[in-house]
C-alpha cells in the first residue's frame, strides 16, 4: 500500500470571467505500482463527480502528463507509467512535476503539483574496486591522503551519509564536507616501518542513510616505500573559477600549481585527475600533466550542469612518490543561448461568435531553459485581434481569452501569432501561430431587399399558377442561413385574403389559389414570413401589397332603351315640325370596368337617313340635324353601337325607331306615352340610381383620363374635331388657337379638316373658358343671310383635360433659400420603427398625374432606414450601434406620373442627411 502525507492543498481562486484557477499539491514515492491512486482531485476541488465526463475532465500537460492520468468516473489521479525520480530529476533534491487539469462548461483550469519522494532504491558505488596508495616510511603521523568518494543516485538521507574504515593500527578515517559531498581522507596516525610490513590492506565502506541502509566497499592497498622526504604542496586546497557556458574549445580555465621542497626528480611534480572523475567530465576538460593547466575540450552547457567539482592530484617523481590533492570548483555562468518554448493547449480551435468577453480559447505555457534574467519571458499577441493574454498566478502561464465581441459575418477566422521574448542580452524570441475559427450562431434575421413589396396582378388570372416570388437573405451560414417561407395567417375573420394565396416554403414562389375579379376586389395585402433554420429560429416578415389590374372583361350594358323582355329596343315619337337640334332621346349604358375599359363611345351603325339624325359619341344623345320635310319617311330606324375603349373592345347595340307624327297626334301620343313612361321610369329609376351611383366616381375619373389620352396639348394653331374623324354628320368643325393669354375656338358651318384662320380675326370666334374650370357648356347659333333669315343652334360641351404639366412641389423639408434640403437630428438610442421625419409634397395635377409615390434613390446604409412609398414617412429599421456612422444621407425620388403605359415621366429629388450622436438628437438634411 502506498503511503504519503495527506495532499497539500493550497488553492488560489481567481475570478477571470469563466475561468477558475486553483492549485493542489500531492506527494508520492517513486517506483509505485502503475494504477496506484495518488489523490482524488475532484473531491479536493469540490467538483461534482457526476458531471466530470460531460465537462471533459482531463490532464492537458505535456510529456510529464503521460506519467499520470485522471479517472473521469471518480475524479482520482493515478499513476499511468513507472515513475523514476532519478530519471526525472537527477540529483536535484526537490523533484516536482506540474500538471494542468481542465474541466469545461464553465471552464476551470487547475494546477496540480506532484512531488516525487525519493526512496532508497540505489546503493552507493565506487568508481574503482581497488585503490593503491604509496606512502614513504618516513612520512610523519598526521599526514592525510584523499580517498575516492562513493556515488549514490539517491538524494537526501538516502545518499551517502558516512564512511567506515576497517580496523587497523596505523590509519584512521577523517571526513570533510565539500559542498554537498562528503570526502574521505586517510590519516596516518603511527609511523610506518617498511622493514616490518611493506603492504597494508584496508576496506573503505560507504553507507547511505536509507532504511535499511545500503553500502559499498573499496579495497585500499597501501604500499610502504623508502625515503622521499617532502611531498608536493598545492598553493590552495580548494580552487574556484567561473566559466561562461559555450566557452571556446582549448581555452585554459585555470592553472594549478604544487611545489616540492626536494631536489632533482624528487622535486618534479606531475598532475593527474582524481580517481573518482566521471567519464562525462573527462569529455569536457583535460589536464596538462606537467603544467597543471586545465583546458576545455568539450561544449560547456549550463543547462546540463551548472557546477563541476574536479579533484587534482599532484605527485613527485621520488621513490617512493609523494602525492597531495586539491579540489577545483568550476561554476558555469549562464548565457542567453536558449529561445523560449511555447506550449499551446487548445481548449477549442472553434469559438462561437456569441462568446462572452473573457472566454478562454487556449492555455499557453512558456518555458526557457536558461536561468535567472535569461529565463524571464514576456509574451504578446498580434495587434488588432479581439483576443488577449491573461497571465496566471503561475509564472509563464497564460490564458488566451476573448477581449471583444466576435462577429463571424465580419471576420470568420483569425490568424494569431504569439511572440515570446526573454529578457536576456541579446533577447531571444520565438513565435507560435494559432488559427482560430469563429463558428456561426443564429444572430441574424432574414432580410428582404424591400418592404413592402408590390404585386400588380391582372384580373382573371389562372388559379394555381405562380404570380410572384419573394426572396430573403440571411447573413449567417449553413443551417442558420437556410430560409423557409410561409404566409402569415390571421385569426378567424382576420386577413381572409391570405387564404387565397400560397407560398412554396423553399423557393418563395407565391401561387394564387383563385382567380381574382377586379370588379369585386381591387387591392389586398398579406404578409410573408421568412424563417431561418437556426436554434432558436429567427424570422422576419414582408408585406405584399397586391393591386388587381382591370381587364376589359365586361361588355357595355344598355340601360335605355330597354323593353319588358330585356331587349335593347325602343320607339320614340316626335312631331314632324320639330326644328334642327331637337333631342329625340338619349341612349344610356354603363360598363362595370374602369378607365379605358369602362369608357363608352356611342356611334350610329345604321340609320335610314344620315342627314336627319346625329348621335353624340360621348353622351348618347340623339338629335335632329335638320327640320323634317314632307318627303321624309314617317319611320326611321337607328342602330346604335355602344363600345368600350379596351384593347379588345366589347360592345352592345341598341335599336331606336323614330316615328314622325303630326303635332296633334304627337301631343296625344305624348300624353299616353308619358303616362306609360312614368310607370316604366319608376321601375328603372331605382336601378339606375344604384348602378350609376356605384360607378359614378370611377366613370368620371375614366372619362377624364380617356380624354387626356385622346387629346394632345394644343399649340398656337391646332385643329380639332368635336365628333370622331370618320363621322359624316352635320356638326360643325372648329379651329382652336391661342392669342396671348386667351384661347379661341372658331366655329363655322362645315369647315373642312385643316381649315385655318387669320391670326387676330375674331369673326365667329369664342373665347374658351378658364381651364381651371373642368368643363363649360354654351350654345352656338348659326343664321343664314336669307329673308327672312333662318337659324339653328348647337350645344357645345367643352371639357378641359388635365395634362401632366405640374411637377411635384416639396412642402417639407424646405430650407430658407427655397431648396428642398433639411437636417434632422434623432437620438442614437432610438428603437426600430422610430419616425425620423415625413416628406410632404403636392402636385397641382389630378388623377394619375397628381398621384405621388416616394422612393429612396440613395441611402448610406439600407439596413437603417425605410421610406413609405405612399406617405413619405422615413422610419428606422433597427437600433443604431456604435459602429454606425453619425451622419446619413438620404436621396428621395418623387415620380410624378403613374400610368399603365407611362411614356414620359418627370421627377423631383430630395436629399436627406441624418446625424446622430450618443445622448443627442440626430440631424437630417435634404437637397433637391
């Protein structure tokens, strides 16, 4: 069973965001059995044993970490490989191994120090089995002779503690301490007599302090020689010298000198290394036998050994030779010849972009084999990266942590260079590169290019066919950027129209589930939701405004004349003596379509006598062109064609039979007819009120637009026909011209197409009404020059048609010099949807020509502002961040004319600048 003191726990806890640091110290003897438990780390640190596996409880040290392992099931630290203290620490008294133990979620880094305790597993040993010592018989008592010491790989009490000398009458043992070593000396205590005994055999025993103690023996063979009076004497018993590592070869370190008072060969001294010099030392140093110079013959490395103890023996050449010993202590001085070494333990090479500030990415340990100031290391990172090195409480230990927020959409990976520089002279540096990938998290909403979207859909579309497509973009990647679509369905009774469309979840193709009818539904809207596949899923929506466009799918309907069986046929009786211009009747019709498709024109398809009747192409009024004569037929049939103005015209016909009666009969018939007609009109009038009331507004707008399309702006001299060009009735032609601020119309009988008038002549001219009035009606009387003169009159209805001759006028913003430019200040901390301002404009034209739409032509950042195309309101799309510019310029376009077939367009532009600063309001400016 393994025995060691209870684990020494000296924990240092640091609050470094998510990192918890602690240090524990254990001790264990060397050569324990593999699998032996050293201590329970989880218990000593207070960790939950049940979560160790999920938190990846492990050792992350280097090569030393392979000697030990931790059990993630119970948190125990156990021996994984055989531990030999002498191999790990050589003769160092303290043998400490540092381990790093990591647990994640949250990240905790704990330092465990394992002290390897020496056991007495090595016995002392001598370099030689026998030592021969020659001593002259005349040597006086008290003379000392150095003996080779024993070596023991163990340290402390397990190293050599004492020497013993076998029992004898002439010598005793003396032990001196030289540094950490104990040196035995053989001391002569009684005169030697060669004649009585020439050799003395002794046993030197070295004993360590282990339990049980271990020992080693050295045989001493002492030869007694004839006289040699004086022995050599060194100038110093101990020499000390300092030598820099990496010193050049063949350099003389020191010169020892011993003197002998004898003369001749008895006074010649030779030098040799002591018998306990190891072979590794002999590979580094050499000793000149005659001069006593010690030179370098090998590479001196401070990191291998920082001190060398050399024993030098001086011997004369007398018979017997006399010897003496000294010790040379060579201290190696460190130079900065080792670069720092960087060891990186990556917690994870992939860091989520939503990592909090201070999240640990890697553990960095730096070592330098040099010592002193040369081993002091300073570390720093590449500049302009959102990471920093946090030093640990242990020297040269760092944590690589995040210091700023990460954004994968801005930077997806970082190439980080760690530089470690020591404090030596000159300083040495080493580099380590790390590649850190930033993993995506679902932090971006899908975005539509515009909001709202507009869809112009022609009515009578085919059900089940794609009518539109929407697309959203997500800045994230992989599944976080996979966008699916669905239509936002309201509660029961709300947003019913959304049930008539469907959308493909992947492609965004929108399909109509029914055919739409403009006459029933003119516009509706629905919302499309784009959702990504992240967790949690993020979504955004866009409003789709659907405008149903009219098709010419409704034929005109005859309201009058209308018989009881539903046919469009009627009989009108008029007196034979009516004058020209008499109103015979009025054909009434309506079309459910609008605009061009609902604009009705009346024309005579068939008539008995073209000289008798005229049909107003716009109003449907039938009037007489002249007075009736005796030769005129008594009954006339008129076939009236009513057609709309669609691309493919639809039409209806009505038949009117005009009967000529004598005045008396006409009055009687008129009385009967009026009575009958009163009954008939009472049935029709209610239907007419409902029908005409429903289409009156659209009809009037359609008439105005149609006339505007048919008429061009008059020049100084233009020719116009009131009836259509192929009309061959008797209505007068007219010539319009402009003189100064007034416009004139010349009316003459049967003026031909292209007739001209002398400028300034006012004969038979009329001053046109002020065009600010939408219409004017007047009568023109034509009189002949006969006696008595005969005359007739015609009613002229003049409609003033609007042209797109007025550009939009900006009401706001408006600067003092009249330019459409303004500055708006808003706080930086406003939320999304904040109303920045509202662009106000008006157009003096009417209808389509006066319908204004707003659009953003230029904007500094499309993600910040949105412009309502109908109201001109500018709102924020999101909150401002610190990275957003403080000034934003918006250029607003006002299209003037919106038509189905726009040939010409004019516009005005507004320019806005928006400023914002923390805690202050934001400015905008606009320039036309």
